[in-house]
């Protein structure tokens, strides 16, 4: 079994598949598995994944609000490594990213470990992470959202700030640490490392809306109903994991 499952939501960027796989393969030392999460009907992306021999899942919903968060939440219970890396298809992995992040998680005894994306100023100061190593045990015990409305990420955002909610929630729980020597470079147009495309444009278009939602959600309390629903989600996740292990044994 792999130590890290690297989940990669992808949409309409078939040219990114092979470079990402090469980057991960070149520098990753621990046992791992890369799992792309494509969208039903995204034919060019799926063909590129097949040509590259990549492991991938096909999310059945059309791309829309919360596509990234929905894909992570949907794919998470279909994996079983003790650690999950929330990736993307516009990343460049640097040597030591995996061992440094795992070491920090073990030393600090936390379930959420931030990596340096080499671009975002808040990330570079150690106060946030755009791409994060997550302990499966942390999700199964706590879940990732502020109000327990989702398994890992809140699905109400268009795209941005679901990661901010996730990280800030982990910080409040004392479950966060930043692995400064774990470099996972974000090849984002904001840092002039890639060209603007329709996916980036959509994220930018709804950025202010997502920010306002983030502020409202982080001010809100946690209802008993949401806690109960999340407890049921966690129980179902654990049961599904146990059933997969039983079938393999």
C-alpha cells in the first residue's frame, strides 16, 4: 500500500498530464500513487490520461460550482493510503517534498501539513497552504470543514478559499504545521509561471464572491445537525475503508 495518495483534480488541460507525472516520478522517494480525477465528457483530458498510463477516476458531474472540492471529497473515500496529498495539474514537485512534509507531520503530531508553493505570499510566510498533505486519520476523526458540511473541503465555493477554510480550521484545532522545506511549486499565472486559461479565468472571476463566503462561514457557529450529519459521513467512510481491506485480505 502506498504511503501517500496524490489526488489531482483536472479539467481541460491534457498538456499537463505527462509533465506532472514526470515531475512526481523524478523526485518522490516514498511509496505513492498518483490518481487524477477527470470530468465526465472531458474527452481530450481522458485520452491524455490513457496515453500516459495514468491512474484516474471520472467524476460523474459536469464541471461547475465547487468542482475541485467535489472531486476531492468524492475521490477521498476511494483511496486508502494513510496520507493524501491534495494536488493539482499545474504543479512542479521538488526533491524532498515528500520526506520533509511527512517528517514535519510526525514530529509535530498534526494531521495537516502545508507545503511551500513558491509563489503565494501568505504561503511563503508559513500561514497557509494551497497544496497540502493530509492525514487520513485527521479527516476520519474531524473532517476538514469549519462547520462539518463536507468531508474534506466545503463544496459551496466556486473554486477559491475552500483551501483557506480547510487550513484555518486545522490551525484552530491545533492540527496544522508548515513544512518549509517541502517545495511543491504552483505554476500559476499569478506568479507568471503559466498562461491564463479558462479554468484560471473562472477562478479569478468569482474570487471576491468566494472571499465573502469564506468570511461569513468562518464567523458562523457549528450546528448540532451538521455535526450529526458529519458523524454519519465519517462512520460511512470508515465502514467503506474496512470493507475494501476485507476484500483485499
